[in-house]
C-alpha cells in the first residue's frame, strides 16, 4: 500500500511526507456502553472525510502502548468526529478506557483496509457480538441505503451486555436479540438465531458478521449448509496496518492474505479458522503478565 492511500493521523513524527490531521487527535468523549465495553469518540476530520463501512483505524494511547486496530463504529463527516467501540481486555485497552475529553492520542491512523463490498442483494443479515454490535451499525446503515432488507442479529452473554438497540432499530427492518442466559431473545447466540430464521422460512441472501473470532467461525459454519455467502471481518494480531510487518497474515482459500490490506473482510467459508485461532493465542501469556503488572 502506498503512502497516498493512507491517512496518517499520528501526532508524533509529523514529517513532510505524512498526511496528518491539522493538529493533534484529541478525545471528544469516552462513554461506557456495558461492562468492559467503551465508546471512544475523537476529532479526526481527515479520517472522518474518508472512512467507509468495514474500514478500521490503528490507535495508540501513548508511546509505551501497543498499536491497536479498531473497527470504526460511526463517524460524522460534518463535525469531523470518528467513533470506535472497544473492549477492555488487556493493558493497552485498559489505558484506552482511562482517557477523558481533551486527552490526546499518540497515534490515530486511518482509514485502513478495504471498504466492505456493498450492493443491493435482497435480505442481508448482519450479526454482531461484543464490540461487533457497534461495528455492524454503519454496515447496516449502508446496506439499508442500498435498498436491502436488513436483519440485525446481536448477541451477548446477558441482556445487560447489549447496547445500541435504538440505533440498529433505526437502520434495520428487524433486530433479533440473542443471549446465552436467555435473559432476552429466543436464541442463545447469533448463529442459532440465524439458523432459526432460515428454518422458519426467512430467505437470507447474504450474511455479514463482526465480533470475536469464535463467533464469526460459528456464523460461517451455520451458513455453510445453506450456501449463503458469509463475510467476516478478521481480527488477527496487527502492528503497522499497511502490509509491511506481515503479522496479520491469514490463510483464505489456501492463499496467504494480509488482513490489513487484503481485508479485513473475507469469505468466512474460505478462512482457515484453526490457523487464525492459533496465531491469535501467540502472545496470550505475555498479555496476561502485562495486565497483572
């Protein structure tokens, strides 16, 4: 990927070849959505002017933090704001969850990745869990604008972990809720909810799933018997986000792909899920040690 295709919003090392925001990337607000789930909104007008559904940004809290890829959940081109939903699971996301309005980010780079392919397919089911509930919102909105019938399926361990129902209802023809403890909805998770829809006679022309790796794997397996094309947004370990480091390589259809520049969206029926899950665990012990310290 060339420099011309990247908007670099880092507020450090702004050399003449960098395409940075005019000034620092500052936090506008940080809102708790559910336990361990936060919404971060920053002022990044250049990113806001370019971002498309499916793309992501890379964020770094300070010079000691790792670079974190975050799928964008919303943006406002008029006021130059960009919002991301993230889950606090380790040291760097814990730091991200301590930010307050007026704080500056060491790095905010984007938009990265390819925009999600969107067309008028008919009835499209978009499924999200955890941070993916926020990430499917711009996808559902864009699909609705294309003239599709949109069914949004969201999942959580319990109903208190669900959020943005009002936003999704505004851009969907139907919102289906699933919870593992059955505190809300009729299904235990999104894959079962999708199966219930199909077996009840609902015609699904395409599925788009965003969330944890295991949830996306289960969605792909749920649709495989019905031969419904299923797009997933992969989230492997990532460092630079421009295809240079190779850390985000995945196997899709027997070929090596880089999630940052070839994706992050791929055909879920072609993904080597065993390899992806194994690679995501590579630094698990290091992450646990860092969180404890």
